[in-house]
C-alpha cells in the first residue's frame, strides 16, 4: 500500500531563495499515525514537484485557505487518474462541502484520531464522505513526527516542534480554537525534551535552532517554567508565538532568555482599536516589548487593519509604536476574514464579504470585504504606506538592537524594504 501526503505550493510565494520556511509538521504527525504496513511519502510542492508518473494508492492533501485552489487542482489531477483522494487541514475543516467536490473524502478537525479508519475504508472503496474527529488527540505524549520523510535541506529551519495545541482566546479573526479546541493541551516536558534530543545540531556551534509552532508558548505558567528550565542544558536557540502577557512575568522572560529564546511572534492585530482604554493598552504592550528587548528577545509584530473599531490615525500610530519600541521586524497587513472565524461569519451575515473570495485569482493582493468607514482600496493604500514608512532607512536604523543580533536583523529589514517597494 502506497500513500502520498501532499502539501500544495503556495503560489503567492512563501520561500526565501530556493528554500521553504518550515516543513509540514501536521503531515509529519499524520504519517506517524498511518497504519504500519503502508509506505508513506511526504511531497511538499514548495520543495519538490509532484511526479504524477509514480502514482500511489491513496493521496492525502492538507491545505489552508491560501493554497485551497492549488489543492483542488492537484486533487482533480489525481482523481482523473483513478487515485483516491482525501482532503484535510484547516480549510476543508471549515468548508467540507466545498472540498468534497474535489475529493473522495474530507477530514474535519485533527486527523490523527480518524486517519487509520480513513485509510482502511478509502482503500476498501467504502469511504464516508466526511470524517469528523469526535475527540481531540491526547497530546501529552504523542507519537514523534516522521522527520525521516522530509528533506531538511529544503527548509530554512527543518527543526519545527510543537509543545501544545489549542487556545482559549477565540479571537474573532483566528480559526485555531475552532480546529484545536478552547483549552491548551500541553505535552509532557520530558516528551518535548526527548524529541529535541533527536534533532541535528549545528556542527560548528553545537546548537540547535527550533521554531516552536504553539499558539502560545507560555501556556500554563508553571509548565512554561519547567519547559524553559528543561531547555537550558540543551544549548538551544528558539522562537515561538506569544501574547504580550508573556512579559507580565519578568522571571519567566528571564528564564526564556536563559533557555535560548531569541524571537517571539506577537499578534498586535487589535492594539490600535478605538475600543477600551487604548492608551493604557498601547503602553502595556510597549512595556512588554521593551522588557523583551532588554533580555535580547526580539519581537516580530503582526499589525492588521480593517477592523470596524479602527480609527483614522491607527496606521501612523502603529508605525510610530514600532519605531518607538524598537520592534525589529513588523508586518502591516489588511485584515482577511478566513472561513471558520467569527469575523468571517459576521461579515458574511452583514453582506460585507465577497463569498468564496479564496477561489478567485489575485485575491491576496486586495481587500475582500467592505471595511467600516473606509473603502477597500483606501485601506490597502494606507496599509502599504505604513509598511513603506516602517521600512524606511531611518526607521530600520532606529529599530535595530544594539547587539550582535542586528547582523541578521538588518539584512532581513533590507529584504522587507525591497519587498515593500516592489
């Protein structure tokens, strides 16, 4: 039995040079839960082309909204050759009816629990149209992902690790809660350490660089302390995603820095909302960024615009915030209401969203809904102008850290500068 697990190419480009950013951890986990008698391959189109002359018995395709059109074309191609196709991932989980047009079956939710059944029934020719995971994976001690099925040289960092799943925040623009649940399911610390110890190290420095792909790396403060303490003897350099509340606990920040934390992705999507005490909110997040900077943990900030609660000066205020607090990398973007989010459902109900926008060519380069108080074209123009301002030479110099990390942060800023002026 031959099974291919496929990652569609992101046609908007998610690579640097000839390397993709991160390997498909979800499919690496799925491969680990595949019945033992099957021969499994992972084909990541961002790294290698699909060879349709070497056909498997079954194809599983994992897709997000941005890659859905490409995923459907791949699925149609395989099915035209008589191959059974199963679609899964975030996007099919949110719109299973749409995905089923292009597949023999669709997996909704986490795939590991239902995947052995999917494989068996699909190959027997009796697949259910939709397989819904009726429970979440016990993530205390999951099977280790199949790293042997990827080419590590095809990625900027192949050592991607996940220490928890789920998120209780339920942000209106995010689908993590809907897919992975409203509570953090945290791996046992020794289980995480055991996986890290299998990862290859830099031959010169003896270190290993790890991007952790948790929704919140500091979930469960006691567990986070234990995790960071466990990292210290491992000589890691790592980064992850965290909220500004991470920096409410300076002891935790200090432990993270000692354990090798060098960057944190921080979602600042609604920082400049007109609702609530904006000044207090901006000052609190600014303190968090400055504290992290002092510990040489650099914030990569995501700013999104287009919320109904945005105000006219939000664009320039966000750029000033990034410069004032020395955010070394910042991404300004127009809000996108992805299927499965509360924002999508609200805008669709209000008649302000372009239905099925993800199926239309070029949608990622425009605003796909009607923002409140500003036209879509003007919103895009203001966001692009703010992005150009933040990557001006003056801003880049002002935001650079006064330590050796500027040696790689400065070139990255120059790359962003070129992109904003393309």
